[in-house]
């Protein structure tokens, strides 16, 4: 995949056209004794909005969207992600995830089947 400073262009493949929020993983992990986050291990992604093929953007944090059913679309994508990732967090789960969806594949419970879907 070619690296570029330009944002992705809308396409039919939402995985390519969805901008991800930067991870707040920075200096915290320079301290000894702390366990690296799933972001630091490359096992997590944060998504702030979805870009449709026609260029319209659907933010995860819903305000006054001009796109009908955008709240339902974000909710459906979030619930679908619960079957693919071990952790799915977003608006309503906690204050750190009010404006984006967090997906990760880390093992947080006693078994690999344990899921956090909030």
C-alpha cells in the first residue's frame, strides 16, 4: 500500500475510506511497569467517522446529521463489530470514547471468547 500525506478518498470499501483518530498512546508508555495498550501493540483502531462513496461523512458522535438514518447506521456497524473484535467501545461506554469507536482484538478476559461490547 502506498503511503501518502493526503486523506483517503471515498470508495466503496469503507475500511480504506474511513479516517481513524490518532491514538492517545504517546508518553504514557515510556513509564516502567505499565502494560502497553492494544493501540501500542497495533491491535486496536479508533474510528471517528465513516465516509460514504458519495463523499458524505457520518460522524460517530451524532449531532444534527443531515443524513437520514445515520444514527442507525453507526449503531449497526458498532453491533456488527462486536462479532469481529474482542472490545468495542463508543459513545455511552465512557467519557474517553464519546466521539469515536474503539475496536481492539486483545484478550481481556480469562478466555479468548470474552467480549466487551459497550
